[in-house]
């Protein structure tokens, strides 16, 4: 019953009784712009076109078809082919098997298009609209798939000073310093950061003292003039993952 109703709608399209906007609404309501449902609707259109061909009661023998191909060539016209989803590709893709070397679509000679172009023009135009919508959906799905499968950047191999710069640029040190018991104790701050960074507290404490101006040790300050490459490396990594870094004046 559903296919009969769909084919009736195709009849109305072929007769020129369905405006393009109504065609788009039909596509939206019947497929919700989902890839598999769009493909199914394309398949229905192809079945409908084949049905038109069979109703002609014309026995197109191979010689007649070959002659038509030669006529197309003589007139420098493009010989029409029709794409259809390759079931082998779809099965492999859905199963997670390699799809390299498997064509995504197959091609068949569009005999209906060669012999009955005029009376099938409107439904073929509808099919073209369907294919364009399918391409948009597949491109979007492909982009989403690539984004989901993106391998995260591994930056775990960092030195103690780099870790402090990361924590500082991310605002974590300022956040901790605004709360007890860290607001008045670098020792406690160094202790908790040693758990987070897996660095010795004796390594972190002098760096934090210099960073927070508890000492004037330029050498220990992670933002000293000799550490500009390290600082830029950290900032570049943060920018690469989309973090908006704060402005930091480097010492002269």
C-alpha cells in the first residue's frame, strides 16, 4: 500500500502536478533526510521508471539498444547511465570491514532515459533533487565520522616547568590560590599539584615560589627569558585544541 501511494505521487510528479516545494516537503516527511531512507526513495523512483518502460510493451532487443547508443554518439550526446547503491559496499561499511577497492555505486545503462526522455523528465528531475539531498547528508555524515574518529593529541611527555605553565595558562593555579588552604601557603599548593602532575614537591615548590613572586629567582621562574620557546609551545598546544589563552607579559 505504501509503495502504491508513493507511485501515485510519482505519477502526479510526472504529470507536472506537484510543485518543487511540495516535492521537497514529501522528501522531508518520508525520509527525514536520513541516508538509508533517501536511498530507499531513490530505489523507488528507479523502480517506477522501470515500470514505465515495461508498460510501453516495446521489446528493446540488443540491436535496437546498440543502434540507439550509436545515434547518441553521432549526435555527440552523453549516453545516460544510472547509479545505484552497491550492496557489497554498504554491507562492508556497516560491518566495519575495509571498503577500499569496493565501488560505492554501480552503473547501469539508462534505457528508459534513452527512449523516453520527454515523458519522464519531471520524475527524473525529482530523482536529481533526491540525489543532491543524499549527497549533502552523506557529506555531513562523513564529516561527523571524521570528527568523532579524530585521534586526540598526546602531550603527556612534558617537563615540570611546562606543566606549571599549562596549569597557569588554564587558570588552575589562580583558581586554587583563591581558595583555602592554598591562598596563603605555597607549600600546600605544591603538595596538591605534586599529586596532579606526578612531580616531586621539592621540584614544584621553588618554581611556584618564583612564579608567585615569593622569591626573586629568575632561573626558577617558568616565564623567564630563557623559557620563551617552552611558553610558546604550551600556548600553541592550547590554541590548537581551541582554548583561548590569557595574555601574559614575558620578562624582558
